C-alpha cells in the first residue's frame, strides 16, 4: 500500500533548502485556509503572502486534522509529498511573477484518478498503486503552467464507482460538518479537503454526479462542464461517453478562474441579471420524494429567486423517467470494462480487468462490477442506448429549453443530505423507508450528465442537523459561460455557509 509522506515540517524544509521566516508585512489576520484562490492570488501580487507561507500553513492543518489515521482524521488525502510541495513553493517565490500567472502559488488538490507526475494514479484501488504516470493529465498541466502548487492526491470511491467515498483501501472520507456522515462521492476527498480549508480549489471527475454530489453534501461549489469543454487525457476512464474533468471550489469566482485557466479563454465571464431570468422548475422527477429539510431549503431558495425577479417556469420535461429508463446504465456498464481493458496496457500495467475487479476491497463496488466479468452488457443493448436512447433524451432537453424559453433548469442536487457512513453501503433512510444509496443520490445528477449539459451546484443552507444542502443549475450545452454568469448572481443572492468546526 502507498505510504503517505507525513514527515515533519522541519525535515521537509531542510530537504528543500528553505529557511522559514516570518513575513513582516503579511496580513496576519488573514490565513490561507480562510481565503479563496482569487484572494490568495491578489495577496501574492501585493506581496502580502508567499507560496511558502501559504503551503506551510495548509500542511500544518492537514497534519493536524487529516493524519494518517483512518479513524480519527478526515482522511481526505491518499498521498501528498511535502518536499515536492515546498520545492514548488520555493521556485514560485523565487520567480516572483504572480501578476502574470493566474494561479501563482495557489494550492490545488487533485482526485486520485487524474494523472500527476510523481504520484501514482490509484483510482482509489490497491491494484493500481504502481500506476505511475510519465506525464501530467492535460488539465493538470494547464494548472501548473498557471503557477498552481499541487498539494496532493485526494481520496475517492474505488474506481470512481460510488457516492459516499467510503473507501475500504484508504479509509472513509469524513463529512466536514459531521465526521459520522459521508461527504458524497466519488470525488469526496477533493470536496471535503476544500471545505475543510486544506486547499481553496481542486479537480475531480464526473461521470454521473461524482463532482456535484460531494460538492453539495460537503457545502462547496462543484462544476461539471459541457462534455467536450475540458480535456480528458490523463484520467482513468469510467465511461468515455459521459466522463469529464470538473472543478470544485469555495465559490463561483474561483470556478470561473479555473475555467479560464483550463480553456485558455480570452473573455471574462460576467454576472447575469436575475431580473427577468427564466429558470425551469421540473417538479416531476427532480422534486419527488425529497427529504423534508432538503425540500424546505429548496423552496426557500426558489422564493428568494422570485423576489429577486427570476421567472420560475413550472414545467416538466416530457417523459423524462421513461427516457432515463430506456437508456438505463447500458452505456456506462458496457463502456467501463472495455475502457479499463484498453487503459491498462497503455500504462504498461500487466493487469486484466478481471484482476482489477477481484482486488477491489469496497464491497459495493465489487458487487457492482463482478457480474460484468461473466455477463457483460450486450453490444446490441449498448448500441440501442447510444443510437436511440441518448439522442431521444438530448432531444427532450433541447425541446424543453426551447419551448419554455429558459436559460437554465433548477432543482435540488440530491434528494437528501448526507447520511451516516456506517450502514450506508447499500441503502439509506429517506422519508421512513430504506432506499438504494447510489440510485437515490445520483437520481437528479444523471440526466444532465447523460445529455452532456453543463451543470453547477451551489450551497443553499444547512439542515436543522447542520448538514449542507445544494441546488443544481443545468445550462444549455456549450453555453457554459452563461451558466457560470447565472451562478455568480445566484450565489451573491444566497450568500455563503458558515465554516465547519474542525476537530
């Protein structure tokens, strides 16, 4: 098993030749863990903060609260290398070009199914611990070119297949607001690390909701771009038709910053006026069987939007449930074995799909994929879903946007908040009944992923139990800038959540 590099700060500083000094002119009242990426960057430009001081602070925080102790720590990291982190920070402070690089000195966390040179890409599973990439994923390259410091690789569901981040190899990731609850998945380590203040921004991946679910349950912003907006090279595939890299941050402004870095966009995204903005509210399907607290916070949010001048168009998407059922999981379950089988030899890994699955430790993931070894999804079923099911779903969404003249769809990201880690592997309680865990948490995130739309989730409040609830906005395909502009304005109206108390 990978050993995490939790050596002392003193040793790391000596190894990298750094002498830790106090910055006399630093604003001591502001600490990196409380700042957004945009705020950190501005302080770097003003020379009120250095890359070394920022990373030093965050590493101390990680050592104290994350720890290599699966029971007491938040367990957001699979690995991070202190010497590499301080080497990056030292080099950036020496170049002193914060005004030229959009992410100069900003710490970033990366989900462990995305390639980062110097780290193995484990996909959260033991069989891939020796999967050392020779180059960074393209999205990571762009972050580094903009001056970002890679803080480490984050924990996740094994093979990115789950919604809890209860990993039986590296331990369960804990929810920032309640250690007994899960943070969502599969990008749960990235989401929790950001909300805990270990890093301001990060990358995850989203096939059916793996960015939006943990962002919602952990109280941050999560963005899934339109399907072709971000490069996917350097990511372990789950379902190439649906897979995309996505971004996670404390606020929408930082999501836009990351979007600009990854896309190399020349124009700036501006807020969209809420007055007269038409948002679709499809009550059927998306608003059914909601947890009472999720419903309460969602309805309060809709009222706030109406008072701000938003026009809520209460219309449903025609035959949505039937279209989802028709497509079902045929595409993802057909593509996953083939994609992983193709991936392994490309990385010079002498493993088969069967060997990878047989070594999976998380019971839910293993039980989900073992049947595919002897009973794979039929090619005919897959082709029907690709040629008929998915196009029909895409057409239904296109008609919905056009017929109702709306700019985005709004609904609760998940039907319920986080539940207890213990006992949630197969089912969770919702409105007095036990329901399957993965289907209920992915119910509202799957449709837009299957269509290929851009989607963003924003925190809207805490339940009476103190757990975050998120609301999702789905925009038109390839109009990501418009969706992000809407999200900017909605976020300003709703405000931010209180910080969790680390312990």
